[in-house]
C-alpha cells in the first residue's frame, strides 16, 4: 500500500512515501523522498514486487504432503553440537490450498462421524517464513524458511534445521488387502496395549488391555468408506518394499500390522520404537485411533477359547523348532478359532500351539485344534476350515530355547 503526502516551499518539493506490505521482511518503511530520490523508490518497488512474487511461489510450492528426512544440528559458540530431541518436529505435514494443514503424527483435534481428522489448523506463508496457528493459545508460531522448492523444504527450528521432501505415493497400489490387523505392545509409559481387526466388509474386533478407550473384548462395525480411508493411507506406502521388522534396539513399544488378502496373510510388519518409514507410521496411527470413535459392543469368545485369549503371544512348535507369531497374527488366529466349527473328526497332530513355558499347549495340524473347555474339562476339536500354517507361515523357524 502506498500513500503520498506532499508539501511545497519556495525551495523544493518533498514527498513522504509510506510503503507497507506484510509479505516482505519489512512491514512498514517510511522514507522522505525528494525529486532526485526516485531511483530509490523504483528500487523499493522492485524489492516489493520480488517479495510478492516469492510469496506466491512459496504458496504454490508448499501445497502437498511433506515427509521429514533429516535433522541438522547447529554448533554452539563453544563448538558443542546440540542433539535434536526424539520428537524435534512433525515427521509429516500436509498443506492445502485453502490455508489449512494437518500433522501426520496422529494427534486428533476433533472427530466426525465418517471421516478422520488429524491434528489440523491454519497456516500462512510469506517470502521468508511459515506460521502455524496454535489453536490453544490462538497465537501464530513462525519458523524461517531456509529453502523451499517444489521438492525440498528446509525450516529453521532455532538450534537445528529440519529437512523435508515432498512425499510421492506409489503410482499404482502394489498390495491390496481385505483385512488389516494391528497390535500394540505397550511400553513403560502410557502406550496402549490393544489388538484391532478391521475387514473390508466393515467388521471390527477389538481387544483393549490397558490405556485404551475400553478394556475387554468388543465387536463393532464401520462404514466401508472408513475401511477405504484406512486402505488408502496404507497404499500410500509401497508395502511390498517394507522390511518385515524395524527395531530401535530399546525397550520401546512394538507395533505389528498384518494384511490379509483372500484368506492369506500377505504381509506382516513389526515396528519397534517407530523406526518404520513415516508414511507407514501415519497409516497405523490412524488405524489405532479408530476404536475411540466407534460404538463398541461387548463380545465373548467361546468358553473353551477364553483362557487362551488372555495370552498376547503364541508359537507353533514342531520337534525342536518354533515359529513365533507376531501379536497381530496371534490375534487373527484367535478370531479364526472363535468362529471355527466344532467337530468330532479325529486328526493326527504334528504341531503344538504354545503360549510359553509352563503354559497349556494346543495340539494341531494347522487346520484342526484340540482345546480343553475349562468348565466341563472336556476336549473340543475346532475346524477353522483351512491350514493356517501352510497358508500363512513363510518366515524362518527358530530353534527351541529353555524358555519354550
């Protein structure tokens, strides 16, 4: 904005030029210009034009999803490197053209019936800074932009620089699935301990153990659109290229996720200490929050199965070797056993489903499972309709230890 105030005397004409623009490093500049200072005014106008142009370019480049790829710490005056904290910044951010953004780290601001809402707020961007609206304090928090291109964003966080790259989803979904199962192991803090199964048909099974919206075994249902949202988030990751296991190497929470297609586990991933690629974490954090917004109905396992559902782990044992099921795979097997049919058919078992040293074991051939009903003391044979072992087990078996 420009305003012009003129005064004249017998010696010269003078003009006070007030320059005001919030998109430039300077907000308000007032200069006294005489007739010979027009080159300076033209220079200021060119700077202002460049600021506006850069702001427009930043507004265009920022739109999209950004993944944190690095943190560069700064040296202090004494040459000491300041190590960034574990959660120094958001691992992912999504910016929209309408001035809103979402954190991909899984915090909820609010919930709606048929859509998930990440922690979201407003942002504004200039030629030099990006600002986020803190909804609690109603104040803007600004961070200098060190660099912004269509593919690279570097923000100045004071004692460190945070590097983000524009996230690009796989061109074609490489792994579709009908059911997803998630389990969280808990930690020394308030991490939830739970298992959750969601199918394409909208069936939901939930077992909350601790630090969850409810504890116990529940069933529910969701609109298929919700499953489509969940599937879409996971398909932003190339699931086929994920490793089977990620580990931080410490006693931190372990999250396991299994995907089922046509009755077969097509992929299982274990993530200890949040070491998996950020887009995968964004997806399973979204799934973790699903029970918070569902109407959960208490459900019961058959009497003969209840004692086994209290275990969080299990292994198939044969001869001197064992195959450990991930928590998510164990929860899936419990669902198959819960919906299996009782039968009087006899079978020759070659495996045992073990729950640890000194715990009861279930004889099985992979399809038929012989369990004891604790109330009647009678044995019941359950037919799950297919061989779970030959269908789903493709990892290596390990040798038995003293703890088995």
